[in-house]
C-alpha cells in the first residue's frame, strides 16, 4: 500500500493550518497595536463609534503621567499632549502662550503696568512772557545765580527768561511751561539767595587790579571787544568804545607765548579742565585754539612769579565770572602792545 500521497496530503493540511493560525495571530497583534494608539480598530469606522461618549468608563492607567495612555489626563481639565508626557498631573501644559505663575494675564482681567503720567501739571502762572516789573527782575537775578540766565537783568519777561525758566523746571521734573507758578518760585527761592543791589542793577563787582592801563588800540573802539594790552598787563571789556571792566592779566612764558593779533571768542566753558595739563580753567573763553581767557588760582596766589601756558590768566574770580556772562561767542579779542 502506497502511503506517500496520504502523508503528503496530511503534511499539506498541517502546513495550511499553521499558516492560518499565524495569519490570525498577526491580525490580532496588529489590532492590539491600533487599540493602544487609538480608539478604533482598523476594520472599524468612525460612524460605528460616533455614539461613544468621550468620557466612557475606561480603565485608568496607574502610576505616573508617563504610564498613562496618550491623551488621558489624570485630573479635571486634562488636555491632550502630543508626546504624552507634557502634563503636570493637573492637566496643565507647558504652553508658551500661558502666562507664567505670578504674571498677570491681561485677557483674564489681571493688572497691567500703569503708564507714566509724566510730570505733575503746573499751577496758575504768577509771572509769564510779556509781564514787566521788579518781580521779573528778581526772578532773572535768582536764575542768574545758578547759571540759568545770562546777560543783564531787566524788568521784562521775554524769550530769554522763558527759556531759562523752562530749563529750570525741566531739571526739577516740573512741567516745563516757561511760566513761573508757585511751585517753581518756591524751589527757585530755596536754591538761591536774596539778590543784592549790585545783582539787581547789573553793577560789576569791584576789581582788584592794580595795573594802570595804557591807551586803547584803535581796533577796540567799536563793537564788543576783549581788549588785552601786553605792555600794561591789563584786560579791558569794551563796548562801543566804553570801558565796562578792567582787570589784571598774566600771559604765557617765552617758550609758550600768548599769541598776538585779532581773534574772536570761539567757545566758552564755565568749568573747563585742561586736557593737556589736567588743571582747572574756570570761566574759559577760547579765542585761538587752546588759548583762552580764564580764571587762574595760581595767578591769584603767586602773582607774576609764574606764567601761563599761553592763556590769558585773570586773578580776580568775581570779575572774570561776571565777564564770562557778558561775553558772547563771536565777540572780538584784540591782543596788542600799547
């Protein structure tokens, strides 16, 4: 009896059975994978499960947030997180658009930084442009004491006074109106002293010069001129031929002589310090490069026992301070031998 065909048929049936079992196992494994990743099996449709509730009773995973199925929160308000690990256990996510703790969210009624209201408003004007009188003169004199006003004081409240008042107000943090209100006047009086008769009448301080000036150079007879005579070692402030002030001066040495000729005031610096010699040059009025008319404490202390580095030194502090306020840029400077 030939058993070979039967044996072959039996083996074929067993192989077929094993193939079917393997295929079923593969399908089950594939379906299990989909079950882990989502709610639908590959053969299910969305319509088939549309009636399910999003909050259907499902087994909750135990353990930390990393052990729960993706999209499952562990508390009220849990949100979907793409990587399944961004929650904090209370449903919060690390969203850049979510305000950090302690920071107010304007969309939720939190407070926002208040805008800067600016300086407090000014009060009613006591003095304003166009006014005239002794009160204006006193305000100008006080402003002049603290270098906000220059030139002669007058009874008229003009543009120069308004500009000085605005600068003073802005420096104090007040509203810069250019008009004097009570607050501005109070602060100005706190910072200054009662103006003297000399300050109110533009009287120059008494000079201490002892040198006798020589004749004026003809170029000093017209206009506004610092007329400096090397022969008599004097400086005279002359306006249209009228000598307003005379002071003693000192010049440079033979190695660093003071230049001679006709110049003009190029720049002014009230509290200047020499960049070459690191020495103070108060009330400097530059007329030729680095050469200037200025106050010299050394000249005041030692007199003509020394010399300048080329500048025109003045030893009378009050006189040169007054002169600094009178001289304007462009005024002429004449240095000559009489």
